[in-house]
C-alpha cells in the first residue's frame, strides 16, 4: 500500500515552533516512528510552504497512491484551490491537524478541505497522522 503524507506551511518547523501547541518532535523523527509502526506501507513524505506546490503534489500522487494524509496547515482556512484539488483526485484524503483548530481563533474554524476529504482529525497531536494511516490501511 502506498500512502503519501503532505504537510503545508510551517510544518517544517515542528519541534522548534510553538512547542506548547505542536510539541518538540520534528516530523522527520516522527516519520521514522510511522515507518516502524506500518512496515508494509510504502510512504512518501512531502512538505512545502507554497500553496501551488501542495496542489501540484496532490495532483501528482492523487492517481498513483492508495491514500493521502494531508495537513494543509494555514491554507486550510484560505485555499479553495487545495479543496478543489482534493475533489479532483482519486485517492482518499484524510485531513489532519495537530492542534484543535476549533479551540483556536475564529478564522481557523473554516476549512476549505474538510468537505472534500474522506475524514478529518483535529487536536490529537502527531497521533492524528497514525490514526489517519490506520484508517487508510484498514479500508483496503
């Protein structure tokens, strides 16, 4: 099974930025844990701070992979185009957010991604990625 994990802006700073919200572990280190938890999954990881690059990656893997775990970060609340890209591809997308966006600023309550995704996970820290992967692998 092939699963892509796509992270949006500022998630390259995990472990360094706002550790009270996002924790102190880098995503690269967490990725090694995921590979150990799911040894039969062929993972692809991609991170970008650029909206168009995230859309290009969704389109690139959206017809080749069995599932996508997407944390669009701040683009969740602003990018109609990312939502449209999710609607256009074949692979199911699970939206993941490390923080509970609904307990944060009001503008973060709007998601242009949730309605196009197979499901959404909010506020469970990095554990949300594991749960999304488990859901994707269980459905096959």
